[in-house]
């Protein structure tokens, strides 16, 4: 498994726990990630993602909710919700990661850890977020 894919997997595991047990889990995130993975770059990227999602969680949830027709974010499957948060963070705040990569990685996480329908669901929402972001950037361009 590629290092960044592994980092996303670890970040998803932490975010899942935060969603279920609350933000106090974040105190254990560093130790968890470093116990599960030896490669420092992978650990650092995983923790960067967790920190970014937590820091921008309200913004990410608003972006997801804005395009998720007939879906309340709180009613989405826990894995799907956190995969969407993770990928939306990458789309909106990680300019070093191509949007296509973020979306493809999210689809794979959804397929691996959620239901058989999650890949299509995640793809649809992230495509809409990507398109909205692209339109917003075009509108700001001089």
C-alpha cells in the first residue's frame, strides 16, 4: 500500500473514533498512529489530515451538506461521513494534492471500509464539491 493511502487509512480510523467517542480521542491520536505505522512521513501526513479535518470540521460539514441532496450529514454512515470530511479537507485545503487523487482515494476507502454503494455515493458528493470549488476559484480570478 502506498504511504499516503496508508496515512489516509490511519486518519480515517482516528476520525471514526473521534466521531464515536468524542474529541478527547485526539489526545491519543499521535500515539495510535505512531504505534500502527513506523514510517514517519506516513505518520506525519496522517496526523496532518486528522488535525486539518478537526480544525475545519464545521466548514467541511457545511460543504458536504450543501451538495448532499436529501441527506443529513448526521444520518450518513459514520465511515462515509468521515471519508467525505477527509477528502473535502484535501479538496479545499491541500493544494499539493490533485483533486482527482483525493476523490479516487476516498472512493477506495469507502469501498474498503463501508458498503458496496459507498463508492458511488462518495464520488457523487465529492465531484459536486470539486465543481463548486472550481467555480468559486474561477469567480475570484482576475
